[in-house]
């Protein structure tokens, strides 16, 4: 194994460990403070960005990189809790469109403010220059959005 391959594997493991730690930490805080999982937060966040017209179920699945079955399961609970609204597309009744309810929007805004603070706390030890450098380094790695741009 070359030195570069060994360093790549070590970097990947550290990135994975750090990412998992941050995700679990944020998930725990969301559950404790708001009774919501990080997956539900991600759905609400995606819906908030597409709020004007709502988000088609298939687009939601692709954006979040999860199966439509996972989206259906998440959405049924969000619908039950009246955080999300569901309607059919005016042009195609087979297409389901989800959007935030007023209650969902209010909850998301509270969660987003807390989430931003928690993320800031996680990265507190890094200077703004360190954060910028980290983002620049990560930008050199392949990502889903870059792969989609090429396809």
C-alpha cells in the first residue's frame, strides 16, 4: 500500500468518525429539545427551501438521497403531527406534493436557529480561516452535486 493510499484511508476514517459524531450529537440535541430526529429536521429543511410551491415526493426523495419508502414513512409521521401538508399536483393527480404547515414552519424556524448554534459550537475551535480552508479542501473531493453536474 502506498503512503498516499494509507493517508487517504486514514483521512476517510477520520472524516467519517467526525461526521458521525456531529450527526449523532445534533440528532440527540434535536430529540431532547424538540422531540424531532435529524431525519425529520432534514425533511422540514428541504420543504422550507421549496415552500412557495411545495416539493414533489420524488424530488424530496432524490434531494435527501433516501428511498421513496423512507420518505413515505417520515412523511406519515409529519402529517400525523400536522407539521406538513399533502396535496396532489394540479396537472397530475398521481403526483404528491408536500409543503410545511404553519405549525411546521414555526417549529422549523426554532429548530434551525438552535441547529445553527449547535453547528457553530461544534466548529468553535476552528478559526474562520480554518473553516474556509476546510471547505476548500472538501471542495476538491467528489460529491453528489458535482457528479450530477457532470451527468
